[in-house]
C-alpha cells in the first residue's frame, strides 16, 4: 500500500477542451512527500468495448480501417465507445453488429482493464463473441469506412508474436485474452 504522503492530491481540476470523443482536464496537484506542486493534463474518455468474435467454423471476424492518429491502415477486432449509461455487454453486441453485421447469442466478458491510467480515466471491456452469424448489412457511422476481414482463428493466434498483421494494442490484447480463455475450455 502506498503511503498517503506519496499520493498526489488534486487541488483543483478544470476542463480546458471538449469534443465528441474526449475532454481534457487540467489539474493542479500537490505531492506531500516532496512538498511540490505540479500541473497535469488528463483525458476523460468514454469506456470502450473490444470484441474477439468468431464463427461456428472458427473464423475470426476483424475490421480493416484507416486510423488517422497514426495515419495507417489497421486490422482490428470490432470495437467502439460505450454510450452514456449503456451496459458494456449491450455495447459489445451493438458494436459487433454495426461494424460487421454479425451477431452472437453468447458474449462473455473476458476482462475489464484501465486503458492508460497515467493520462486517461477510462476502461476497456474485452468480450468474446462465440458462433457469430451474419444477420444483416453493415450499419457504419458517417465517419467510418470499414472492410470486413475473416481469418482462421489459428492464423490470428499465430499473429500475436509472429506477425505485424495486427497493429493495435487493444486488439492484440483481445486476441491474447481470447486465446487464454479458449485454451482453458
């Protein structure tokens, strides 16, 4: 347990920027153990869901899309933001269906983890969606342009350490959590 004098005290906090997907807060803080003040920035984001989804034939459903942050095309598991007051499992089902047009009757929470507690406040919920079926056409947001990629599960599991096929850390964590879970089944 960290002693109380080694924990930053937040003296004040104010929002300095806000947009649809995040807010930035500036915090004035004090560290008693060193008797110092410092300002920090914190990103306030929605919680997220990432879904490792596969079909009855053990094919994994991925999405390929351009990501402007790094200006690259990535292969990822379906994912998205949890809306205000939305249940994480419902968000996972919604995002899976919207991005891929697949649904599952069995979705399992694998892990809930903080994304980057150094500068962010949000969690990512990692789900496994079993025996997915294509049920309708894709329903993308206006700003989304996604291509569906279907790959054999073993090929995806092999990419964890042996490939640069997946270039998104949270998607890679989804694959790792799914592999561990399925190995125990």
